C-alpha cells in the first residue's frame, strides 16, 4: 500500500493521478489535513485518511499498513517545518513503512541563503539518522515558481531582478510523473537522488531572451541591487519576510546552488522534460481556439 501525504495539494494530487493510471485505487491512500476536500478521490476508490503533520495522534492511523510513505514537504519555514517533518518521519517509521520518500529540493544545503533549501537539508539528515530505507527526491526548482516571481514583469516587458545564476527550472507536472514512477520502483534511488531536473539551466537574462523570442516582442533584462529589488517588491504589497525569502532565491542562484542538471529525470520519464521555452510559450502566448 502506498500512502501519499498532502494529497489535496497540487503536487500530491498530480502524483495520485499518475499512480491511478497504473495501479488500482485500492492500493493508494491519500493522507490529507481535511478529508472532506478529498471526497472526489474517495469516490474513485482511493482510501482517504486524516493526516496532519501538526497532529501526531492522527499519523499512526494515516500511515497504518503502508509499504511506502511519500512525505510531501510542509509549506512552512524554519523550526516549524523541521518539527513537522521530524514528526512525520518518526510516525512513518513507527508504522513500519518499508520505505519513506520525501520531496526535497535540488538546492538543499545546510548553509543555503534560500531558507527552504536549508530546511530540506535538515530533513534529509533526519531521514539518514533513522533506520530504514528512504529516498530523498532532489526535485528541480519548480518552473511555476519562476512564473510566480517574474511572470508579471515578463508580461510588462522589463525584467528587473538582482544578480542571479543559472537555474534548472523544472515543471511540477514532470516531477509528479517521476515521483509516481519511483513509488512503483521500490529499489530505485536509495538515499538521495541525483538532481531531478530539466535538461538546461538558464539565467534571468536568458529567461528574458527566451520570453522575447516566444512572444515576438522585446523583454528587457535589467540587473538591480538586492535592496532596490526588495524595496520594489515590498512596494507591490509583498510582506518584508516574503520579499527576503524570495531574495534568497537570487542569492543562492548566484553561487550556483540551482545550476546542476542531470539526465535522471529524462531517463525516468522516457522522454525529454519540458523546457523553459515551452513553459514561457504557454504562459505568454494565449492558446488558439
């Protein structure tokens, strides 16, 4: 039996959709904070169980009978995130899961200026300390995150960002498909996986150039200081802590934390992952009727 946590989220829901193409629904458990929101999955035969990392008393039942548990990382920061992951890892081990999979990040580093990456590094250390098989999925940086950060600037025609470095932006859809495949291949990628990334890493200057090509209009790239970018971001209504978190992305990128590429994702999928050009084309060019 496979237990997928966070199954109401975008990644978790996509993973379950991929699994349902090859496995009977009776072999899948959707662990969610609010079971009522997973009624559609229950209607398709997937077992739905309450499983909130912040409520340890739920997790024994949520993970009961699991051969594998996929822990989708919590959307939290700092010690709160680490405690939630510590609780979930302990509960999965206590439930007797033969293998724990965890959605980490290609840039996981204990000293990362991008706070989520340091949280992932801490969670990987927790997995390694606990006896038993585990797979830490070193996911490429979501291409959707790039659009969230700079999509509006691309539409406006000027990309004003701090100094950066190459990032191997990777789509959530490709990663969800790969995660599902790895759940059906228990002996593959024990420990930390290679970076699961698209084939090429690009800088923001290259993103602007690609966007110009696919849209047919010039999109300028302008490098600004960290503080100038942070002030402008806050002026758009982004809270200071969030602006600082996003600035950490650029700081980590400029030292090369997100530059790695690897063929592992393409091999898993049996096809080339989506490119940033394709992502930008879908974002900037309206679909034709």
